[in-house]
C-alpha cells in the first residue's frame, strides 16, 4: 500500500479487509503471531538502543519488563488460541428443552490501540497480540514522547503486517489522537492517565465504541506491624525505582505503623544505595537508573519534594536536585518521612522515584485512608498476619493486589489485569485480552420440539391457569 496514505484512507482500507480478517482460522492467526515473535527476537537490539536513546532505560530492565512479557503474551496466545476460539455451550432452558445455546466469539472489528511512553513496546505490542488473536484489524498509536521507540515500532509492525490489517500511526497525540478518535472504531483500548482516559471514554461513547481504559492512580503499600522490614524494604525499593517510578502499578506511597516508619525508611534507602549506587553522583550518572521522560516531569517532581520538605517532611535519601538534573531529565530516588495528607506529594500520582511514608497508629486508620481515596490500580500489603491481610482485601478495592512483593501480579497471564473506578475500565492479558477484543455472541439453535406453540396469541385461549399447567407439564417431562 502507498506509504503516504492518510489516516482516513487507512481506516477505510481496514474496513474493506475487516471481514476477511474476521474469518481467519486459529492456524492463520497463530502464523501471524509467530511472525511477530520472530521479528521481536531478531530486532530486539534495535529496541534496546532506541529505548536508551529516549530515556536511558538499561538493556536488562528493557528485556525483563518489555521484551520478555511481550513474548510471553504471544506464547500464551499461540498455545491456547484454538481453545479460546471454540464455541462454548450454555445450559439448557426449561422452557426450550431441545434448543441449543452457545457463546460464539467474534471479532469486534476495527480497533484502535493508544499506548503510553513508559513501557512503549510492551504496552503497544501486548494489546496488538490480543486484538490479532481475536481476529481484528488494528490501528495503533504509540506516544510521541518516545520518538525513537515509536519509529522502531512502526518499522517492526510494517515488517510483519500489511497496513490494511495492522498499522502504527505516528504523530502528536493531541492532533493525531483526536483525528483517530473521530473515526467510528468498534473498540478503543487506551493506556495512560485518568484525565486523558476520561476524554478518550467520552470520544468512544460518541462513536458507540467499546472501550478499555488502563489508567493509574496512587497505589498504596500497607505495611503491617509484623512485617519483615529487611525483606519488605528491598522489594519496595525495587518496585518504586523500577523505570524510575514511571510505572502505572508502582507503589506510590506507604502507610506504615508509626513505630516502624524510621526503620523502614532507612532500610529502603539502604537498598536504593545497594541497587543504584552509594552516593548521589553514582546514582545520577550510573547506567542502572532510568531517566525521566521529560524535563517538565522532573521539574514537577522537584516541586513535590520541595513542598513536602517545606511543610515538615524529612528526606532520608535524595531530596536534593542538582542544577543540571532538570535538563538531564533526572529525579533523585527520594524517601520521605513525616509526610502528611496536605502535602502536594499526596495529591496525585507521583510517577517518579519518590516514596512518601505516612505513619498510622492502627490498621483501622490505614484502611480508612485507602477507602477515602480513589480506587487504585494496585494495592500492596507487607506482613504476616493472614487475618489482617484478609481484612485489607475485604475492606478495600483495587485493580490488583500483591502480598509481600510489588509489581509481580502483572506477569501472570492466567488472571486478568485491569483497573477499577478511576484506575480503569476492563481488563486484558491472556484469554482476558482475547475476550476484550471479541464480542461474545449468544447463538440459539431451535430443536425438534417447539414449546412456544403453546403460548402464541390469542392469549385468551390459554389464560393464566392454562399457561401455568402447561409450564408444569413441560417441567415434569424434563425432570422426569
């Protein structure tokens, strides 16, 4: 196809191809996914170089958090797609005892996928895999904040799919995104901030498209009084500093028993030093710590830390920004104690390597704090008491939860991943991604016995008494 084709022309071209793609077999879809897998494996070094160029993400972290889970998503679909596509039988109805009902999975049709910058490959490829597995055509929009990776993704997808099946559209999000959202897609899948997600949902509603929103929010860590401080601190430090905190399910803040705040803060700081360098300079110029996506975000982080310190918080590690940090898009890993709710750092999702620790006196207080804030994408619990863990699960709500670790819940493809309330709508991963991009159609086949013959008008010939008697006879016949 012509490389200069417009967005509208691409959309129309995919519309013409849509029914042919919908009719493909599991074998044909698997072949496409395997081709994508081969391209990812073959060209992964290009991705590592691109993501380093965009915001200095280390190769090992990019492999662990982007390439590996993307390949796992493909492998899961390849292994199970034939089973997923099979019609699923429903239970018989007492009123229609010889009829057969099934759930038939059909593609939504033309789908739009809008991906963020923080995990630019994974969060574009993973929903594409699910959409292709379900038999859809796809237009995918990566973030313009990672231009090098976005150009790589355009080239990668163009080498696997024809543009009238799957294509990547580049350009400014505000301009290209608005143009895409004006087209009558059958489903829109968006990953990003709650604010933009609300705008996407409004646009999707205008075109009567299905919508999946993978958003974020302030994901809390609840530390119990019987916690293993050493173990928890290492995991919290890793979860908070992974991708420099630019992760939708990163632990945003910690709620900790007052007597344990200082030991926890010091242990988290110690683990940050072990992982990323013992001095500010080592962490600032080392190769293991991801940089912030743009100077404006680093400037926001600086303002949050300065506000907290001015209002009485203490930085156990970090907190000091060098003059060149904003220009270099770097935010120092920072642990804050003495944090109170009125500080700006507690207002919205931090999306950076800053951990505020809020003290609580009893578990009631911690649970109430979570209940009185918007529903988060993730909630973490560290401790041993099964009773208290169960209580937290029963008295809070979150898109996902991990007990005694961070982040790992996203990696299990046999369970759904998604948000709730402000943190999102819908879910995906594994079969749940296949279902997200499928319409589950109710199909009934009329059997040899037509029970409705007894109930056609004129109704006065039957009457309520006669109707009840006939229903009872049918039930008795079925049940013996």
